C-alpha cells in the first residue's frame, strides 16, 4: 500500500512537471502530461508486480 501511495505521488509530480515544462503547443500540453502520467503508472505497476514476484517466499 505504501508503494502505491509513492507511485501516485510520483505520477502527480511528474504530471505537474510535464505540464509546466512541456515545450509543445498548449493544445497538446494536457495530452502529453496525461500520456506521461499513464506511462509512469504503467512502469510503476510493472515494477511493483516484478518486485512482489521476486520477493515471494520460496515455499509459495
């Protein structure tokens, strides 16, 4: 649960940074920020899944 909180916090901060510093037209700025946020969620969920798989006890 703690990892999910940090993932959401990372995605929100990444979105804010992308929205603030995107060098593209304003029409596409929100779309780029949304795509970047979804990419961060995807990478984070894959990381959490792999980490939980690797940390599983040997007996299970």
